[in-house]
C-alpha cells in the first residue's frame, strides 16, 4: 500500500462516515488527507492529522473524530492497527503484506515511479544560464546550470510541460568589442578599451584566421564584423558543448539579435503604449514601472532613438507570452536583485499577473576552495575546468543539495574523495550496492518469481519501505517549491535506510541455507530501492553507476 493509496483509504472511510451520518460534514468538505511518517517509528508506519483538520467543521472534538476513524480503519484490509495519539493524531500500522506491496509497485513502475500530476496543466518557459557569448562559462554560471536543469526535470516529473530556454545576448556594443578583441589578437593590435582579455580570445583568433586567412587585409569595420560573427559562432559552440558535458540541455536557444532584426523591440514599445503605461519625456520613451512597485520608471528608447536593454527585456517577455507560456520562470544570479521588480513590472504592463505569470529565482554566489583561476580565460574559474578537475556528478549533486538562496563554498578536493563522507559518493555507492546485491542473489539462485510481500516482516523492511513510499510526494513537493535540494537530501535518507537494512537482513542465503520466500521478497525490496535511487539521481542529472 502506497501513501497515496492509504490517503485514499482514509478519505473513503471519512466519506462513508459522512454518508452514514456519523460525521456531520458535506462530502465536498472532505479533503485528500495527508499522511506522513511519524517521527518516532514505534508510533506506527504512517500518521495523519485529518481529524484535527476537520473536527471544528464537523462540530466535534479532534480526538473523538480520530477515535471514530480509528475504529473504522482498523477493520480495513491491509491495516493492522489504527490508534489515536495526543489531541487527535491518527497513527496507522500496516500489515506486512500491505506494506510490502510497495516493493512490487516500485519495481513494476520502473522509471515512472515518483512521477506525479501535481503540476499537470502548467505550461512553463524556464530561462537559465543565458551567459553572454563573449567568453567561456565559469563558476558564476555553474549553480544555475545545475539547479536549472534539475528543476526542469522535477517540473516535468510532476506533470508540467516545460521548455528550458537559453537567451543569447548577441546584440549590443559588447559584441562589437568582442569582435574587435579577436581582430586585435589576430593582427597583433591592441585590445580596445573595455575589450576582452584571456587566452581564449587568442584561441578564437587563431581559429578565425584558419577560416578567414584574409582577415588582416579586410577593411577594419568589415574585419571586425567577420571576427565578431565567426568568434560568436565558435564561442556558442563551446558553450553548448560545455553544457552538454555538464548534462544540461536546452530546447530553445533564443537570439536577442533576432528580436532587434525582426522588429520585435519596436513592436514591444508600441504594444506597451497601447496598454497605457508608456510616455515620452525629454526625447526618450519611458515605461511607467513605478505603477507596479519599481523604484523608478525605466527608459525604453533613448533620446538618440536607440533602444535600451530594458526594451529588449520587454520584447523578450512578450515573445514568451505570444508563444503561449502562461508561466515564465527566470533564474538569475545574485547580482540581479534589481531585475526582480522591473521584470514583474513588464509583466504587469503587458497585462499579466506578476504573482502567477512570472517567477524570478535568485541564486547566491558559489566559491571553490583550492581552485586555480583559468589560464585560458584569465581571472575566472571555467566550468569546463571544474568538470575536468572534480567531475560532473560531484559538482551537480553538491550544488543540488543546498537551497539556491544560500551562499555556498565548495571544497574541490573533498568532492573528489571516494568515501562515505562524500554525499554524492554515499548515494551512488548505495545504488551500486543494490546492483551488486541483485547480481549476487541471481548467482545464489534467488528467484524473482513468487514474490510474497508478507515475507517483508522485519522492522528494517518496514523502515526502508516507508522511505521508498515518500518518493512521489518528495518529488511533487520539491517541484512545487522549486527546491531540488529536497530530492538530494531524501536520497541520502534512502541510502542510509538501505545500508542499515542491508546489514540487518539477508537477500542471499548464507552458506548452504536454502532459498526461502524472505530472500525473494528482499530481492524485490532491494530492486525497488535501486529504482528509487536511480530515478532520484536522474532528476538531479547525476549518473547511477552499476559498480564502484
């Protein structure tokens, strides 16, 4: 019996009590009860506070309602006991056979176990990373690369339709400086003021010259344009490859330049003007964002007629709206707090509800102890250097196991350690141990046929089953709260329960002992644990190694 099935059973019992007149509620007043593990395991397998929730509306006291429900639940199939505690908590103990059925449920569901419909019907555009294409990805982009991709996976697992999107800032003066910097390196000239330094610019210049050996002979403006376009293409290819190596994938790569070239920026100003929030002052065009809690109005078009970055932000938001995304999530770095109110103001000025149509998540800074600055990029730590030094799995898992709004310092050498003090190794080792146990069981002739869930009668069986049963709700809760760290911490709890269970029970017989129903049942429970661990690691974009 899964927690969801137990919740349905409690609701059915409540509805029957309403129908018989024993509980003075309307059927519509009966919610889906929430069940959770008691803090003290001796209190039972699961607990619910539904009697405390409904007693006042039912015109009775919580304990009396809980006792009525306990009497009815005790007679239900699969329930060994239902007892009242404190002011009206219901503690429920399942029969071993009912509890053990969860192992079958998990194994048969396979990769689908944990998937739920908590966010079904939501269509979400999620933008993250969006680094300028003028240099390599670095430590400043790493946190949102890991968390953003994990959040996409969580939202999809909870029924949402999600499109991850990378906004390419390929318009504006920085791109001209990028081209001029590459040209300078290609021709031995001086890097322009405010240009780009680092060995990677020299590398790009070398590749650009390979494609266009005539670059030094071109007129200066044409040469800058050629260097800019070729350098841009090469740099974006590297960014895409680095993200792929980090197990991060985008469905859409959206060009800012296309907004300008296609007239979307000018169109956005006109559309916002029809909403009544655009005005002209001092030769410039302004958006009255102070109507929506911004600290000052924002310029859309300067007095010289050139659009601002803010105008492109407005056009980009309208593009997402026009593409049918009712919800737009922006994942921004710690230095972007000032963007929160202005982006919400854009949503309001566009006729959207800033409380439901746009969500802005801010990630705090990450530092890495012991890391050397990139020789290639200058004074930054490149993401690809972290991948080569520490590895994708340790970096992704560690970033995922902490809330995004907390500053984080990583110890690179500790993350490389292969011991049980390293959380990612601890979880991956638990998975590898399940696979090794499964192989050993097969070698000892333990069959999978004839699974008897009632044979899972050891207290450690119940403990592990209870942990596995919480996975779907953990996934749904993490998706609703946008907090992938809840999955990482949950996996560590499952790994701990598995290691304890492994030491207290037997999957394979000892020596010449015969194979019995308990061995088969525990092979199923072992494989169920394996499935939960690999499903959870996949949500975090972390691999599940078969051997370690």
